[in-house]
C-alpha cells in the first residue's frame, strides 16, 4: 500500500473551513436583489389537478408521488430566482416514510441547483435529543442534510446550544422563534416578565449565540430569529437586541403582511436593506389562477406571475 509522505517540517493540509451560512445567504440575496424565501407547504387539498394521483389520502402511496411531482415542478420555476426554500416538515411527516423520502429528495435536488434549504421543523429539546436532531439535519454527514433549521427555544437556551455547536462546525444556520405571525402568539410572547414582553427576553437571551455564529464576509450571523411581518414594531425591538441576527419573516402575502412591513427589521446594506428573508408559501404555490389551469403551460404561467409579483414587491421594498 502506498503511503503519502509529508516532508519534515511540513503539515498535512487542513480541510477548508465551512462557509458561514449567513455569508452564503446574504451574498446570494444581494445578487438576486430581493429576500424572497418560497415556503414549500404542500397542502394535499390544494395540490392542482394536474399533479394529483389516486385518492390523495395521506396513506395512499401515490400521494407521495404526487407531492414530489408537484414540488419538483415548483422547484423548476424557482431555481435561479430565489436564494432559499422552506419546506414545512409537517406536510411530509403526514405521509409517513414516503413523505420523508420526498423531503430528502426535494432538499437534495434544490441544493444541487444552488437553492439553499431551510427546514421548518421548530425543534426544541434537551441534551442528547437535541444533539440527535442537530445530527440528523445539520451535521456534515446528516441523513437529511439542510442548510438551516427552525427551533423553538421555550424549553430554555440550553436546548439551542447543541444546534449552535453543530451549525458552527458545519456552516449551517438556525432560525429561533421569537415573535411569530399567528394571531394567538401574543397569548404568551407578549406576556409581561420583569417589565418587558417575554419575546424581548428571548431575543436578549439569544445574544449569547450571535457572535459565535458570526460570518466573516458580511456583517451577519448564522443565528437567525423568526419575527412575523404582522408585527413590525416588535421586529424593530428584536433588531435592537440582536443587531447581527438574520430575520426569517413569515406573515407576508396570504397572511396579510405587506412587503414594507416585512422588512422593518432589515438594515441598510450595499444593495438595499438586508438582514433576512421573507417567506411566502400559499401565495406562490397556490395562486388563484392555478385552480383554473388546464395544462402545464397555464400552470407555469400562473406560478411565474405569482413569483414575479412577490419578487417585485420585496425588491422594491428593500430599495425604498
């Protein structure tokens, strides 16, 4: 067996450090000129007739095939036009092991085409359980590799630490729930605790991870937070607590948040306001004209029109 010999005094070359997630994302967003993230929420009842197979019941094996066909076609429309997609894991878990296979296939296909993948899983657990989740999705040899994942911090900040450690080692990103877009979010997140809302305390507590996940090519950190477009005032408060954190902004489009409201937590950058991504799911995947589309060409035109609208609105907003 031939062995590689190293000259005396020389050291073996170290593998290159993983590129920081925030640097990759922000540079791509700058290139594209908008922060749109397309959410992949394949509601079974909304899958267009062109893609439906069999009964479309969750236990029908043809349903997973239909979902994969639909999302592959969506990916064909968005590749090269958006920096990142956000599959919601619940819609894949409901299909059992077939759905998880579809999730893996779509994620790998997206990354091969230069589209980053943010898995919306809202994981949050302690100790070895958190380590298992981080290994499953964020580690270099993850079984279902993604670029970033959403987390729920309400079991305590120690539950974020295993994810932060793996993300730092592998060049991945985290988006932690802080102020969400759902109407009932204020039931807990706005509760007064020691003179300030609970979401404010969560934002302050996450500051310990901001520097450790900081990028080197941009001002931003691979620590991200979730702040809904329906709460722009709260977003500005979170930004004050976490000046380098990326924002994931739900609530734009179908949930009623405007493009201008969605970027309230963003900051001036070299190519417009930046500092996060704005998610749109139903407005892009299921626009009204899709229901009347009778052929693939009509469906593609409907998706492209919805995509154009979101890109134009957000692109204009960051330049205003």
